């Protein structure tokens, strides 16, 4: 079977998915026929920070506790083929054995976790559009001497953009979300070992609205979703100089709203490392509009024009504000209408900027 036919076979399964979790399930089943593997992790990511978010599908890799150790290694240890590096690489997929000259123990992730679990090789990829990662995937083989080959790596790399495009579409409003909420921010504190030590009632309320997925137990009497724990880990990674990214992730709730988790390291007495403070709160409306605009594939200029439309500016004033001709603005608006699937300014504003989104 040619490379094009293999890609088409996988994408035919992706096109039938009704949401991101179903996408992961369908693609995982179909891809296993073409690239045999024994276990896998599929997860969406925040396209701004690259941190993992809902949903996440874990196949044959144990409990949420093991999942937490995997992401802790990813963020806080020196590893070969870190997702943050693959997100910027020329090719967004790579095999661990191929990248290490058949010496996978060069990676801390393999030494501490994968080798002990019987993993022989890992093939991972970032599902990206341009420089924005919409998801990541890791495939694992347990049989000795069964390294992923170059054709298999190339197939997963070729699927990166098309699968990211499908994931991006699922960030669009479903129309079934409830009324927008404006509760107070929630607060979680983690100690220097990453253990949750304090939580307020607002945070408990926000956490109750998050979708099901891998989680870890805590001394607070509740399990913490891996997406929340990952944001706290990222704050520690930034504090330790391992990353310069943002400890910030957006998560869609079960009723279609958006929550933002952002974490930072506090300082203790004498400048000693203090706890990690994580705030979880409703995502700002302007930021939700930006997420939705990305989901429709709007360019920065198209989003800028959409914002001016939302402010009620006519074409001539938009043109003057952006130093464009009215004809050029009309061309942008036509493109925006086509991408958003609307035929009027009112419909566009409702789709991108409505309060319920």
C-alpha cells in the first residue's frame, strides 16, 4: 500500500469522529493496523502553551498515577525527543531508538519509566498546524528488537497536520453550551514535591466540571486531573530553567465552557523555593473568541478584522484603521465568512463573540 493510501485510510476513520476523544479512539484503532504497537497515549494540547489538556486517551499503560509520572518526566527531566522540541522540529515525529542510535537509555524517560514497563521503543509525534500544537501522541512497542522503522515514522509525521486540523475543528462552539458563568477563581497549592496541600471551594467547583480522564489521588480527598497537575509541573520546570514556556492551559468543561489554569512558583523564606500556586478560573471572553477563531482557521489579520466588525465598524472605518483599501477589507471579510460558515456580520459576531461561548 502506498503512503498516500495509508494516510487516506487513517483519515477516513478520523473524518467519522464526532469529538476529539472519538477521533483518538478511531485513529488509534486504524493506525495500529498500519503501524503495529502495543500501547499508546493520545492527548489534546493547548495550542498556545503546548501543555496537555482534555481529552486524553491512554491505552494499555496502567493507571493515572503512572500517567502522572510520564508527564513529570516529560516536563522536569532531561529527555530525548521532548514534545516541546518536536513541536519546533522540521519533522514533527521521531522514534526513540532511531534518534538515539539504538541507545534508548540516553533518555531519562526510558531509564526511569519505559524500560521498567517493558517498552522497547517509543514513536511520538506532535499534531501541529504551523507552530501551534493541537495534540501529541506516543506509540509504544514492547517486543525486543521491534524498533519503529523510517516508513512508520514518516507516516505518523505526514498525519500530523491533517489530524491537527481535525482536532482544531473540535474547538468550535457546539451550540449546546450552557450560560456563561462568572464564579470566583479557584486556588490550589502544591508543595515543593508536587503534592497538593490546599484548595478552596471555588477550585473544587471548577474541578467538578472538568471531563473524565487520567487523574492522580491527593491528600485533599479528591483526584486531580492530569491536565491540572501538568500545569503545576510546568511551573516548576520554568522555575528550574528547563523551559521558558507558559504554565498555562485551557480546558473545555463538560458543558462546553472554557476554564484556564495558570500556575507559578512562590518564594519561601530566604528565597528558598516555596509552593506552586495554581489558579483555575473561567477563560476571558476575548480569549475564548481567540480560541474559536483559531478553530475556524482565521489568520491574525482576519481575526483583527473580525474584532473590528464586532465593535460595529463599517468597512470604510476598518480600512482606515488598518491602512488597507476597502476592497482589501471586503476580500478579508469574504474569507472570514467562508471559514466561519456565515453570511452576515451579525452571524459572524454571534458565532465568534457571543456571551454563551
